[in-house]
C-alpha cells in the first residue's frame, strides 16, 4: 500500500474538501441538516470569507462548475465581476499608468462572489438563507482561530495600513498584527442584515434569497461601496487614486449561468469555464499530451514534456484568451493539438510560441515579451509590502448522496488588496490587474468586460455522469497543478490522496497574470522530492530550475462519486490548512 499523508476518505453520505478545515466542517453540517451539495458549498464559501481573509473575500469573485442529480450536464456559475463603467484605457492612461495597479481601489472589478453564492442557493439550494449563513456569522461575530499566514500577511502590509489605509489598520492592527481568536463584527453585521432584510420578503426561501441579492446589489452594501470607492487611497503605483466602482455598477451586475467548455480525454469529459478564465489551457494541455502518448511523471522526460506542453498552452492563453470572441473550437481541435505537439522537442524553449488557429496571426501584449523576473521558488502565494498579491485563492468541492456535485474557486477581495470599507467589514478586490492597458487584445480593458481570470475549477464526467470535482489555489499555477493531478488520477490510476501528495512542479515561462506581469523565460519550479538526478537532467535540457521545499507546490482539493454511489474525498497537506471531511 502506498503511503499518503492522510487517507482518501470514503463513504456514501457526502464529501467535502476545501482549503480550510472550518469551511469543510461547516459545509458538512449543512449536509447533516439535510441540505444538498449546493447549500454546503455556499456555506463553505461564506465561511472562507471569514477564516481565509487573505485568500478571498466578499468583495472578490467565484467561478464554479456544477452538475445536479437531475441534470448531469456541467454548467458554469460565473461570479466573476466586470470592469466598472468608468474603467477605460483612456482613464488609466490619463493617470500615467501603463498597467492596472495590483492593489488599491483602481484595481477593483465589481464584486461577484456574494451574488454568485446567492444565485446558486436560489436555483439549486434547499435550506433557508439564515441556516446557510449561520456558521459564517458566528465565526465573524464570536471569533475564529487565525491561521499563521493571516498574521504574516498583515505584518507584511502593516506600514501600508498604518500610513495609508487607516480603516484597514483599525480592523487588523488593533494591537499589532492579529493572533489567536479574531472577530470581524462589521462583516457579521453585514451578513446578519442580509438575512434579516431577506426574511422581510416573506417565508418563501427563494424570495428571501432573491431579496438578499437585491439588498446586496442595490441597498446598503452598494451604497457603502459607492461612497468609499470615491475616496483616494494609495495603490501599488505609489500614488493615491480613487476607485471607479459605483452603486450603478453593482446594480447592473448579476452572476450568471453558462455552458461549460469541454474536452473528451482518456475516456472522460473534462469541463472548464470559457476563455474568460484560463481553464481551457488545461484542456489544450491534455489534448497535446494525448498526441504525444503516455508520459512517466516520475522521470525527467515526463517533467520536461509536461512543462513544454504547458508553455505552449499558456502562450495561447496570452495571445487568444479573454472575454470575447475566442477561437476555442479551433484551439481544442485534434488537428491543432497535433500541430502543437510537433513543437515539443528534447530541449527547453525560452520563447513564447502562440499558435495560429484557423490561420489567424496571434498578437501578444507588448509587455509580454519582456524579461521581468519573479521569485519562482515560493510555493505559497506571495504578498508585497504595497499589497500586491500573486495567486491568493481558496477552493471547495462538494458531492452529496444524491449525486449533486460542485467545484468552486473563490478568490479576490483579499484583506491586503484594498482598504477596508469600515461599515461593511471587507474590502474590494484587485482582479482588474489582469486587464491590459493596450487596445485590440483579447484581454484589453473595457467597461463591462470580465478580466481573463486565473480562477479555474474543474469537473470531470465519465459516460455522461460527473465523477470528479477538483481544483487548486495558485494563480497561474492552478491548471498546471491540476494537470498533474488528472494525469495521475485518471491516467495513472492513483487514488485521490496519492495523486495530491505526489511531487509537483510548474513553469513560469510566460507572463504572470498579476501585477507587474513578470515572466521568467525557461523558468521551472519543482519540489525537491523529485531528487537531484531529475533536477540535473532538467538543467541540462536548458530549464532554469528553482528547487522548492519538498512540500510547497500545489494546494489541491478533490471529491469523487463512482457509479455505484461510493463517494471519496482528499485534500492537500501542503500549508497544513486544507481538509476533507465526509462519511
């Protein structure tokens, strides 16, 4: 029997895996109360706002992929907010900016997470709103134990809070960086008011949820965001700027449902978001690897091959992905995969090589050709003193006894991304940093447009029925780590925990999605557990190798439902935070 850091959980009642044990257990409580996977996931989402505030928040966003017991067709829940009406390239350029800042009010898109979770509850939930939000309200009001990374994050941005963001200092620096039990009574009051005003719509559950959505988008929340966004605050450009989000922007936005993007691979159907997210890059990588044949992930050749394939997919991401007309059918076609596979050689490439689907000439952002070095050795998401954050995210997967299943990746609205709105207890996000301030690109900034986000949940089907939900935090690394997981679990026969525990790696040989959009040509970060022989072989092939700590890369969650009704779950041990629960 292969040793794993913890068992793959198995049962028949319900399974939850998330990046924080309190979110997992709170979701499990909803299942025990008779709720379904969607009630449970929403509860986890709101608890994650409270217990992982450095990784996500109410001012952020969440994409999810769901399948119901009645309809196994995968559907995407889009809770990715859009650029506000005033967010034009001309406006940012008039401020002397070449990039959207990585922190501060100018970096915010319209908050999408809360409306998305409420839309999920409206359409697929079963429990009353008060029951679903009760754990998050309790942890915010009465306190929850802080994970060390929160304290470290606050300490990193302490001077920013003290000198420029006084409302954040008031919440997070009452007696220095917070430790022990932490309370966010303002956010507890915000959630409680949503519940009370929702209940004013009457006893009907759906009416209550819909009223809470209206209150969020048009009531006291929108009013507070509108007023606070108009105040100038320091951002990563080194200057003070006011934000652009207005109450009208919140009122105009609604989370939505859309079809998933899918690829048939190795007897399975893998479902991702559209190309407004990076998810199709995973599908492209699977398609190219299918052309190349089996790879041994325990060998230098296997590491090299996956890295070179991922470079090709992410080059296409830079050239083609965005919220608009993307040639996905061609990018995911067997002919295109075969064409791309022929580019994979025995040596590492240091160039970005986007393809030409349908004969179209690719166009890369002008800044994407530069060599702006980043620290590829850091497995945990990084935070700079000016609040710029790279890759901070959460994840939750749930499957219930009826066969409902969801994969969701909440992010944004990090405590360090923007100053705290005092009466609400949370801050806005910084996802607009993923737009380019250059006309004519798929990911160019425009009002009402979604940024090309890194958030990328995954749902896998077999014979038309969902079998696996998985995902990982990690910014540009999310689909790279998920690729390894799927190759090992669905291709190599490893069980969930074994596939999660196995050594991980990723490439940084393409422009980062995060400010200042750095890249490292040939960059390859790998866990030292792979060993010196593989490392040295990769160096000889021309990879710019950074050896990371043995347990530092990848933060996967996963749940599974077999055709016979057996459920299973696993969670990442790295970071000592993620946990799976179930029975």
